[in-house]
C-alpha cells in the first residue's frame, strides 16, 4: 500500500513538473537568453550562478503569473534546446544536409536521413521538424558544440593511434631462445624496415593530430570574430530601439513644430533608421530643425 502511494506521489510530481510552453513564452525565453549571454552571463565554463533565477525574474516580469521556475522549468528547457541545437549542428556539419532558411529546418535526401539515423537515432527527432531558434541559439551553444566536436575528432585520432599500437604488440611473437639463435640477418633487416614503416605511420598520425589542433584553433578564432560581430550588431539594435522609443518626446521639446508635424516626423523617423541616427547625432537645435524641415518638404505627402 505504501509503495503504491509513493509511486502515485512520484508520478504526480512528474506531472506537475512537466510544462507545455506557449509560443509567446518560448520566444520570450529566447529573447532573455540572448540578452543575458550578450551581457556576459555565460563564459567558457558555463552559465554564471544565478542565471536561472534571473531568467525566472524576467519571465515573471514580462508574463505575470506564468509560474516558470528555475528548477525544473528553466533547467529542463535549456537541456532540450541544447540537445536540439547539437543534433542540428552535427547534421549541418555532415555531408548531404542543408539548412532551409524558409522552413527553418534541416533537409536532405531520404537515403541520407536513413543512413544518418542508423548512426544517431536522436536525429529522427529533428527530421522535417522546424527549429526556428537554431540560428539565434548559435551565440548560446555554438562555441560549446564546436569545441566538443573537435575534441571528439582529436580523441578519435588518438584512439586510432593507440589501437594500432595495441595491434602491433599483439602481432609480435615472443621468440624462444632456440628461435632467437636461428634468427637470420635477413629477418633483422626486415624487422628494421617494418619498424621504419611503423615509425612513419606514427609520425603521420601525430602530424594529423597537429592539423586537428590547428583546425580547432582556427575555428575558435572565426567563431570569436562572429560572436563579436553579433554582439556589436545587438548593441546597435538596442541603441536604435532606444532612439525610436524616445523620438516623440524629443520632437515635442523642439520649438516651432505643430502637432501634425510631430506626428508625421515621429512616424517617419521611427521607420527610417538612417535618418533617425543622423537626427540623433546633431548637436544644435538649429541643425535639428533644419533637418526636420528638409524631411517635411521632401518626404511629406502633399
């Protein structure tokens, strides 16, 4: 009886912990995650302590009463997203798979899918399934996965080298004193040639390992440049959004502008980022009024 009650209690807890996220909640979660990573909440060693709680706080502020908690909701969601990202990343680094930017999913011929799923059964989870967050999650998980894949490649090369060393030892027969006495000069010569070939093979593997390390270093450098560019773009977009939000108040403070002028200019500058940047960079009221007058004369519908 007690075992049954314990089982029911465990099952009930799992049901409470399981959550179906809405599209709005998922989009907001990704927005917050991007913002925190760009703000330095993630390092090479993982997420900073307190990040899950920070996500909970921001989710609650944007969606009051959503009830999303650090554990299990945030933790579980990150695990699922990371798994999905890694599956897609690995497939796109495999011959035959491409990314459909319109459908936001991985595509390939059926024969390629079949062969790949034989090696990685988890891949079937993403077959013909849209994953709209893949490109955005590259800033969160991309570097981790790239390093992991290259480490796996390096480990495979070392493992292959070790296996050949073991095979070489297994093939060596322990000679008896009698056989040693009968060993000929020809056999010694053959042994030296075989040793030279083995040394050459080992040197070749070592060289390949060095190449893998060089590839890892190069890719990490490229990724760092891409992340820096994405961060700069993100900062630019945030500055632009701030300007757009405050343009109406700025225009109201300027003299000689009628209400209809302010409404037109608010709409125009809010939808023309280049002109908004020029206007915001002007230092004097005279320059700003002159620029706005030019816009009204040339861009305002007659």
